[in-house]
C-alpha cells in the first residue's frame, strides 16, 4: 500500500515548455486534489476531482489543466510554463466528504527558468 | 471566499506548551482541520473539529468555537521532533482552504 505517489520528484523547465505531473493513489479514493505551496502562503488549491471523469477549478487554476481518466490517477498539466509557476506541487486524496483526512503525496518541486 | 489567520512563528523550549490560534472568515464551514508539515515533507493530518469543544489526541489537542470563528491547536510536552509548520484548514464541503502556516521551533 503505497498511499499517494507523485512523479517526478524534481523538474526544471524553461519558460514556455510543457509538462505533466502524475499523481497516483492506491486507496480507492474518490476525491483527488492538486495544490501548490509557495513560501509564506500555505497550500492553495489548483484543481480537484470528485470522481473518475470529473474535474473542477480551485482557487488558482489559471495556467493549469487536469484530467482524471482513471480513478487512481490525477494528472496536472502545464501547457506553457512561466516562472510564476515555480513552486512545490502536492497531490492529495480522500475517500469521501464524510471523512476529515486528506492524504498527501511527497510533492514535486518545479523550477521554471 | 475563505480567509484564515494564524501566527507566522512560535518558539518554545522542550517540555513547554504551545497554543497556535486560528481565526477564520468563510462562506461555508463544515469543520476545522490541523495539519503538520516537517521541512521538505508532505502535510500530515493531526486533528479535525466539526463541533464546538476540545478534541484530544495524545500530546496534541484541538479546540473549536464556531460562534467565534476561532480554533486553536495545543501542543503539550514539546519535543524536538515537534519542530515543524502547522496549518489550520477550513473544510467547506469536500475542499480544504489552508492558512499560511505557523512555524514552531523547539529549543533544547
């Protein structure tokens, strides 16, 4: 039982490049989330999904796209990376709204030059 | 939208007690959660209050007053391993909105 995993752990991009971050969970959770964490700002919700095939915008969705084709995977895409997207990205999941615990992945540290 | 305020830093000695306050203004509220994050690590769940009152889990306790839009996390018998950032988060249906975090430094 690996919990929530994220790929890659580190990445450096040049401005304008694209990439996809992969989040996978083996807990059969319905709900999955993507956050970004910047110094002094806590975690901010980018996009989330309430089940396979669904996605919704969070607090800071601009410049990102997501897909949830399979229940266990939630992908975050950057089509044209900008330096403002330099951040640590965390994926999280939880079973249903009645539970209070979100389980976080180890994070992806992204630098955009 | 959601707005949460918590102190940015707290320093205390081993064995001491630390209280981290969190005040919030929200459009929707189901409960208040607390997460711990060690430097370079992922946030991990500590506690959750949906109703007014005190919840105790070992050395950590969390309190909520819905009428005051206020909660706190109490860390007792501080240990060096408690040095970390602590985030309060408001649960609105199935989403969480996080505060900016409080960095707790424990000195020997």
